[in-house]
């Protein structure tokens, strides 16, 4: 065989080996992956793996994504291509850990095709792009027993919850029953609960029935949610109790809540010293009649060692969110509007909060440790055996601040509120988990008045006192979660309107869902819910902006003081000037005005200079990160190439050395 033929055979052999190696690498790559993301968003959590371990039946997952239509759509539709790749990769991880029980189908529903017909039949959301093209992005789960579960649309605003949504879909498909959640509230959280006829009558009058809060609609997707009247005497037939903004509850209702907890009923209590959604009626506002917008359950919580003081709120300068209190005002930090962030503000010991990233609260109260009031026999002594775990807190520089009454927050003045606050030296708590064998807040029961059935006049029955008793101590461990804010779960704070409906803001709804899942006993889902948030805080950029604002704060304050002092001086001159001094006064005022304008222009120039320096710092940071990302991969390739060349040189010298010795 001559040299040419040998060269051809060798080239063919190399090509065969190369193709074989590529196929092997492709097969290995499907099972061997490296997740280098900070929060391991492409790696299934232990909770998802535990759910898959309980899977004993085959499942089919159909991922509908109109990829062809997406390329024809606007930029906001083409954005979904990257999100689709992420969802598909995550679903492939489910397939890889299912021991062959999950089958994944990726479908691109084309116009007028059977795939499009099935997507519509499954109830997937459709968005028209052109006259023919429709955009779909949803998931359908099917079991051999005819069970069908769907995610109608993968909203980009739920990227941090996508693993939970998929795992919940699988878990609910193999679980038969839903937990029943009872909601007791003085606010219309459930909407206008009325018959179809009454709703039609309201619409005929031009009135639209009020729907439930978005959080309630979200809960109904996973729980059976029922309403409990605020005058209830006995709470039963519910698995979990939610008490939201309780106001003016009778002793009999408080006793019913107390006994539900002692029987082992998991309970969530949301109180608030000033609920912004609890607005007074317009008539009351016009007549200047202040309405109490606060709620508390100190009659119960003091027994557990917690107390909510009135008109006392949590504050933290580093967590204050910039917002506008009216349309004609610029955004400025509000000391009562806090963006709680990980890791300082959330307990890592509790599954409820361990994976939260950000929660927004609005004028949240302060939950204080309640001590035994020896001087006040009317207040119960706190239970020593109760275990209290803080869930939501400020940073170490947080502190409490107070208002004089509800009207001070009816029309909040952010600078005035900020003046009330002073930095502290320890966190302020806004949420607690209370566990243990709790005792009753009514150890001797309660006395209620009832109609005497033996009254001579049935139309005007006489009242008799009746003693009602119950359990004085729980026989098994209880679990109660107390939050000192109600607004955090309202539509105004937890959601905002978007093209695709209500958009989730921060992890407020995740906190509510975590709490219910934890109290409902589904610890597997708890470990999934808020992991892998695509939105990472730009802490360096935030620090640059915060530092720039701090540098200008003193100058701005000084300028405002000068302006205010100048205005007062003008008023004093005008009020004391005589008629024959008008010309002199006028020239003096003009001269001072010119001086003030000069000072204002100089201060504005300094402010613009600081803003310019801040922008240059941010852009320099962006350029640094971009250059680092661009040079990272070439740098790795260069290091590998150099290493291979050094290794080849060493082997070559070693071979030559052995050849010369021989």
C-alpha cells in the first residue's frame, strides 16, 4: 500500500472517529450538565426530585411554543425565544430525573393545524400576531387516567416560580384533594359574593361587581377558598385559617379563633396599624371624620408573647423605596414603604422565607416581644413555652417610628415622615412564626348574652348570660404565623397591570403561597417556590447611586433652608415697609432675588456634576462587566491551548530523550 492510499485511509479513519466522538459527546451531554448560574436555576431542587420520586405512573408533558410565529412578531414576542430555551432545558431535567416515567413533546402549533386546535382545546392562552399567526407558550400534562393539568401561559414575570409551577402541576396530578382555606376579614378580599341575578342587576345600573383580590384568585388555583363571616361563633370544616385585617371582632369570634388554633388548626394572622386599602368613605373624608384604619389581635398574640403597638411602624433608610404619593410629585424615598431584601431581611431557618429575594411592605407595624405586665392584671401573661421565630425583619439599622394618628398617613408627606425616623442598632421584626403547645387566651372561657327562650314576650326576649368554655391548652403542637402588614398582599403592592394581565411584583405573593404550603404540610413545594430569580439586584450600581444621593443631600437641604429663610425675610420686609420705602424695598428684593438665583444655578451645576460622575461610574462598571464577559471564553480557550502546547512539548522532549538513550 503506497503512501497516498495510507493517507486516505487514515483521513477516513479520523473522520469516523471524530463523528463517533461527537455522537458520544452529544449523548453524554444530555445526562452530564454543569450549572454555573449563581442560583442553580437549571438544576432541580430537592423538592422537585422528591415529587418525582413519588411518581409511579407515566406522564406526558406537551410544551406548546409558537416558535415560527415568534420570529414574525414584535420584539416583545421574540424575547420569549430565550425564555423558551430555559423552560425546555428545565423540562428536560424533569425527564432525566423521572426514571423514564415522563415523556416530553415540544410542539410548534402552526395556523389551522391540528396542533393549534388542540392548544385551544386545552385552554392555552392565544395572542394574535398577524391575521393568521397566533402565539402560544404553555404546558399540558396528561396522565393515563385522563387527568389533564395546564399552565396556560408562561409569563416572563413568573420566571422565578417556573420550577414551582411545573412541580405543582405534577404534584397536583398525583394528589387527589385540595386543602380548604377559610378567610376571615373586615375587608372585601373575596369580592362581591352575590348571585348571577344580583350581578346582572348591578350591571344594569352601570355598576360592575367587585372581583376578589388577585391573591385570592391565585389561591383558588391551588386551594379551595371559602369565606368565614366576621361574627362566626365556631370555626370548623377548614384546613387553614387566614385572618386578614381583623377589626372590632367580638369576644365570641376571638374565642372561635383561639379554639381553632388550640385544636391544631394552622392559622395566618395579618394585622396592620394602618392599612392603606382600608380607606374611609368619601363622605367621612369630606366631613373631616377620621376613621381608624388599624387592626390588631393583641388579645390573642400577647398570650404567645407578641404585641403590636398602635401607630408604630417599621423603618429602614437603606430599604426605603422611592415612590410618588401623587401624580404631580417626583418619586422620593418613603420611610414606611420598604423593600425587604435577602439575605438580611428573611429568616434562613424557616422554609417560608429561606428562598425569598424581595418583599415589599407598606407602613408595616412592629411586632414586639411582649413581657409579663405585673402592673396590669387585665393583660394576660405571655406563654413561656411558645417558640417565636422571626420571619421578616429590617436590617440592623432599622428602627420604629410613630405617628400621632391616622390622618398623618392619609396624605403622607415623605420628608416629614423621614424626619420622624432615627437609625437603630438592631432589626425590627414584622413577621413571626409561633409554634408549640399553646395555651388559651380565654382559660376560663367567655360569657355571652343570649335570648332567653322562656321570655314571656317572644318579640322582645330577655337576655341571659351563658358561659362558654373550651380547651385551655393544646394537646399537640400548634402553628401560627403573624404578619404586621396587610397591604403587602393587595393588588396595589403585590401586582401591577401589564400586557398579559396582572403582573407579579417582587415575592409578595410567593410569601403568601409559601406560608400556606408550609402550614398545609407540603414541604417539598416549599423548597422550590422562590428559587432562581432571574432579576438579580445591581448592588454595586445601587451603592453608587446611594452614595451620590448622600453627597448631594446636605447641599440640597442647605439650599432649601436658604430659600425658605429668604422667603420669610421678604415677607417681613413687605409687612414692615412704609409707602415711601417702596422703591428701596423693591430694589433690595430684586438684589436678593438675583443672589438667590445665582446660588440656585451654582447648586444645580454641582448637582449635575455629581449626576454626571455617577453616570460615568455606572457606565464604567458596565464596560468592565461587558469586557470581562467578552474576554472570559477566549481567555479560557487560550489557557487550554497553552496548556496543551506545553504538554505536547514535554512529551516531545521526553520521547526524544528516550530515543537518544536507545
